[in-house]
């Protein structure tokens, strides 16, 4: 899921992304599915990729890869939602965070 993609960006996209990650985790847990969410902030390449027969919208970049790594780390550590430092910095005054051990 992408937040802040023009023209749909907001001043609080980092907060929205964290809240969406928490809500997604809660809903998946409620139906018995295990999950972990990685949230990152930064520049990505976003575009519709493919041909006339098959197209999809994709986001590609280092922060997308980092989000996947945070998701995997969260699974191993039993942490439902992990974010990177830029996301923490952008959302820290409007979201409660727990410091990792």
C-alpha cells in the first residue's frame, strides 16, 4: 500500500501509514491470520507496468525492499508493525511508539 503518491499526498502520510498498518494487522489477526507489517518512507518509482493484456500498478525502490525486510524482521521478533527512522521522525508526535529492546 502506498501513501503520499501525488496527487493524493497529505501532510500526515506517515501517521496514516502507521495507523493503516496497525489496522490491517488487527483485522488479519481477528480472522486468524498471522502477519507482520513493515512501514517505510522515501522515494519510489510508481507506475503502471505491463502490456495491453496484463498491467499492474507497481512501486519499486530501496524503501519498498526495506519495508519487506522490516516485515520479515517483525515476524522473527514477534513485533506486529515495524517502521524505519524517517517514518518514526515524521509520525512521532502523533503516534505512540515502543522502543525496541
